[in-house]
C-alpha cells in the first residue's frame, strides 16, 4: 500500500510517500491511519486534521482499502 504525503505531513515524515503492508485487522482507512499514528508519532497530530483521498475521491475512516491502494493524505492549508 502506498501512502502519499503532502505539505507538513511530508515534512514531518521526511518523505513524500511511505510504503506499508495493509493492516492485518480490518482493512479500512481508519486502521491505516491508526497504524501511521503508531509507527510515525510525529504525524499523529496532523493526521487528525487531514483529509484522505483514494484516487480522486475523498474518503472516510470506514472506507475499505485493498493491498494495492494508494492513499493521499492532505493536511489542511491556510493562506491569505
């Protein structure tokens, strides 16, 4: 599974993408985010405010994911 990181998430992880095996438990977006929180604690606070997309569609935490899924994590942006 490929996790693409943007903005502050990429900065905190030190990479624009992470590869990980899908969660052994329920394969949902929420399970993937929980594992990211555990494996990459620097991302935890930002993950709570980030949107998740699969393809060109924003998805919720209960959305199922497959082993070959590509998730994009989109942190909130601000500007002025």
